[in-house]
C-alpha cells in the first residue's frame, strides 16, 4: 500500500496562501468571483468537448 504520510507532512509545513498574500479571506459570499469561476469551468468544458473531432457537428458537411 502507498504511504502518503511524507506528502502530508510536507504539505503541513507549507504556508497557507493567505499568509503569503496570494488570497485574501472574505467576509462572506462573493458574487463576482463565483460567476467568474462558473464561466471558467463552463468555458473549459466547452473547449474540451468541441476539441474532440469525433463529436464535431458540421451542418454544411457533405454526406458523400
């Protein structure tokens, strides 16, 4: 079995992102970042869905 205790020990030593200024804790629900995150997830899903050529739908394709 894989032992993950060394990874957990290492992660426990890292500073929290709010301690080094990467994120700032907010007092409540923030609408703008939530909408942005939803749009990013939706855009990424659209990119990966339409990047697959087997799923491409071309209405002008000839049925030869």
